[in-house]
């Protein structure tokens, strides 16, 4: 089928559905919901068999839904309506939640139901639930709805609130008042739930040290205690704040009145005001769980759960220290576990944007990532694995490829390109790693592409070596089993020797330093040269400037400009 996506942005859910449908043999074109006229024009030009709205903030114009079947993917159970579906589900302690595919009509979220899928709720942020459970349920519900649509036999169910199966209800947008924290009264669990319900957007509005701020990235602290509301400690980017029955860590804040009104590490925004707070070391899952290390059966597991997968210079330095310590341990395999939602998304664009010199900070940041990549590539005493629990983007993909093997599960999406960030050339030794693992031809294809990639393509192109499980839930168990097998493999020493021989031969052919120098020369031009594209693209990304047109890479219908048929 020819399927047109109408969406607010090409976000992670939209990307996953896009990849799945293309793998199923459908043709998919994308139009951003910029205004009604452009959406109508897209439908006229493309003449789709089906329209899907995976992530839409406005109603579909009547001129479209009246003449075309339009599926709306709603992140709520049947009957649920409104723009704060997950926010309410979290605050209301729903035990299960779901995704519904309904047909667009004159009532927002009120159309006939084509399919729905439920999942157990996890105590996690809204964004994390969205990227994991909601996305997986959306894939399954969408495929079922399409199968029903293609059968031409299925009649979608009208929304009938008197039916026992309809558990949801219409809910208003959630105001700040509903998640406002009362530090004297609310328990730790309630405070975490409130912050989770607004993370990644809009954040919970609160006051810290007299400043109006939005809170994100909250975690429970199990040991520290103090007077409710008081700041107790700092750890990496986070500050610890006492609750009436414990304490929490807050990793990120946003100050809408600041010169940099976007999310930044809490310690950055609070600055000198928190200089006197005691520093807590975080190298376990306790405290602020950013970087931690575990060991089992001669395998070391290094977790780096950076918020949004963004890796700043200091985070890279901390990670490199942790990696170096892991290499010193008496183990045979190191598994780089990344974060739960993202393995890595490369340089920390928000911190770069807020730096005094964005060019200098970009330079420091890319060098710090390169230093980690170098350590991984040159690890001779162990086999190294990147285990992708979540998606990876830009430099994060190439950093993963620095390990000997890359393992994933089927729900992972890769964005192995930098071009959308103002034609950034990229580094992380990709000019060495891609031809080495993917071959010259595939390396070319990977770097030319600007599309999200599913695991099938990733395997074909040599970005991934093994897909261990269908879903994420069983992935860690499988990673551990396979890593254990690798560590106890009788051929382990041979494999290590083989790896070392290849590295030496590669180094003789061309040194890693020369790859790095050449990549960084190009990056220097991106950061300091006359062409400001990277700085403009980064600004637009960090400030979330809405796109004024859909990129031609995904808007197939806009490539030819050919008009097929008019919407009546
Ligand atoms: N630096 C800072 N923040 C980043 C980031 C980065 N490198 N990558 C992602 N984020 C943030 C986004 O701003 C967004 O923030 P929010 O919580 O305020 O909404 C959040 O992470 C999720 O990103 P989003 O773009 O919504 O996720 P996605 O899954 O839809 O898309 C990417 C993933 C990787 C395609 C996209 O985030 C991206 O292009 N990131 C930039 C990658 C990059 O160019 N890195 C620098 C070169 S190495």
C-alpha cells in the first residue's frame, strides 16, 4: 500500500512505525503537520491508500478525513481522549495502559476503533513509557488495524461509553496544578510520580533556592535524609533533595527565564549556589544512577544512562575513567550497556548551545567521545560488546561500532548519520570503523542515507552483528547468557589473538591517529569555518524550532511534484 504519515515531527515512535511498514513492503511517505493547506496538498499529490497519524497535535482537516481513511494512533486505552493521556495514566496509578488505533472523524480521538493493545505500566517517566511500551504496542496495534483494513471485511467499532470494554474517558490537558509538589506532604513515591508524568515535557514547575524551575530526570535516593525540600548533596549533573520520607535526585532542570531556556544539568543551572553541597560518588546504581559497573562470571557490564542519550565532555570523561577501570579488572568480556532508553545520541547539544563558545565546547566534546572510542578500539585484553537496549543516533551509533560486536533486539532504531545536524562530518573514527565492519560499499550507503534504520538493515549493512531477542524485556537476560558463553568459550584466547592481529595490521596500513586527524579537520571546519549550518541546525534542534517543510528524504510525494488526483 501507499501510506502517508501525517505527523507533528518524525519522532521515535513515527520512525519505528515507518521502518516496520517499509519492512512489511509498504511504501511510506511523510508530511509534517505544518498547516491544513500543506496537508491537503500532500494528500492530493500522493493519493495514499491509507493515512496514518502516529504523532499529531492538531485535528486532521475534514477535507482529508472525509474522503480518506485516516488512522490516529492514540497513546491511551479505548475511550481515552485528550492530549495528556500518559500523564493522567501515570498520576492515576493505572496498572495497565494501552494504545488505540482509531479512525479520524469530526470528534478529536472520538472515532471508530480499529485496534487496541494493552501493556502493564512501569514506574518510569512518560518519555520512557512512550519510547518503549507505547511504541511496541503501537506497532502491534497498527499492524492489526492494517490487516483488518486490507481484509475489507472488518467494521471498526464505534466508541460507545456504555460498553463494558470501554474503560477510558475524555480527560483535559493536565495543568501544572495537578502535578504541583508539596514537599512537606507528598511522599517520595508521589513526588517521583508527579515528575515522571511530565518528563520529557513540560516538566514539573517548582522552586529551588528561590528560582522558578521545571524539574526532570528524577530518581529515588535510598540513604540520604534531611528536612523536606532541603538540598542535601550533588552527584554528577544531579542534586539530591530531601522529601518527608527520604530523598530524590533531580538530574535536569529548565529555567524558562534563563538566557538558556532549555533543559540543562541541575548542577549547571544552580551554579555557585550549590558549591557547598557535599559531592556523592556515583559508580553504583545507588545515588544518581548515571554510570555504574557490575561484574558477573568474568564479564563486566558498564552502564551509562545519560539523560536523553546525550554525552557531554565531562560525562565522556567520567565514562572513560569508568571504562579504564573496567579494563583493569580480571574479566574477559566488557559489555557496554548504554542507557535504558538510548544507548547514545552523541555530543550533548544542549550543553554546547549553552557554552560560552559553542565551537570550543563542540571541539572538546567530540574529542572526549573520540577518546572513549579510541580506548574501546584499542582494548586488547578483552572482547568488547555494545549491547543496545535503546536506540542510538549520530555519533552514538559509531561509538557503539567501536566495540568488537554490536548486539541489539528487534525494537531498536538506529540513526547512523550526522547530516541533519547541519552537514556535520562526524568523528568517532567512523572512517575507520565503517569500512572495517560494514565494507567500503556499505559504508558509503550508510553515510549517504539520512533515514532511520531498523535492525534488518543494520544487520545487512554490518552496523549490527546479532539480534538477540524480539523485544526488550528478555534482552538483558540474553545478553548476559551470551556474554558468559563468550567468556567461557574455549576459543576465547584465539579470538583475542585474532582481534589483536587485525588491529596491528590495520594500524600498519593506516594509523588510528591519522583517521582521527582527518575527521577532526573536517569537524574543525564545521565548528569554526565560514559555513554556519551546524550552529544553525543545533540551535533549531535545541530550541525545538518547528520545521517549515518536510525533508525530501522522507516526503517521497514532494520529490516529483506530480499531482495525481484532487481531494474533492
Ligand atoms: N544532545 C542533547 N539532547 C539530545 C540529543 C543530543 N545529542 N539527542 C537527543 N536529545 C534530546 C532531544 O532534544 C529530546 O529532548 P526532550 O526530552 O526535551 O524532548 C530528547 O533527547 C529525545 O530526542 P528526540 O529527538 O525526541 O528523540 P527521537 O528518538 O525522536 O530522535 C535522534 C532521536 C537521535 C534522531 C534525535 O534526537 C537527534 O537527531 N539527535 C541529535 C543527534 C546528533 O546530531 N548528535 C550530535 C552529533 S554526534
